């Protein structure tokens, strides 16, 4: 189950493909963003989801919203994934799964990230959440629909 809409998103610091470390409260000060948690780089549905975010990246940027992907893959794997699929957004490595846990985005026992997407406003309150394991496209459609309402 996703975190509740209206609560403050948990702050975190993780290794990033764009900088050494990414800290939500520092690197996204005053900026709305989308955090999408996904199970694994290069898997079929995760690749579809990342490519859907890529293909709609201009839509999100046009609405002044950053897109950030998070999985338990290491940075080297994230960099290969970004390069192979020309992903224009940052990918973060949550190797320990602690951030996934904070966002209720970790499958118990299996320890793999759920496919869950959060929209955070400029103060990093959760505005919307969408969870669907197999529907990659619906994550993007849900976030765009929510952004257009605002």
C-alpha cells in the first residue's frame, strides 16, 4: 500500500547517476518531482516504464516537474541502463532497500522494490501515488492526469 496523500515525503540520500549523492531535501528544494520505484533495470516491464517516462519527459519538464527513478540496482547497472535507453532523468541506487521501505515500496520477504510512483509537490508533500506491478504506462498517465488537475 502506498504512503498516504497529504503527508510529508520521507527525506533520503542515495547514490545517483548524475552526482555522487542525491538528497531529496537539498537537490529538489522548492521543486515538485516524481519518484518512481521499480524492481529491476533491464527487466521487461521496468524497461517499458522507464522508456515511457523518457518518452513523456518533455511533458513533465514542461510542467516543471523532475523525474527520478529508484531501484536496488547499483550505480554501474543504472548507468548502463540510462545509456542503453537514453534515459534523460536521474536514477538512484537504494542497494540496502531502506528508502524503498520508507516509501512502502518494498515487497516483504522478497526484498524487491514494488512498482509505485509518487508525485511530490514543491514542499515534498505527497500529492498522488499510483501502484500497479504490471502496468507501466498507467504510472505515467496517472501522474500526467494528476498534474493537469493542479
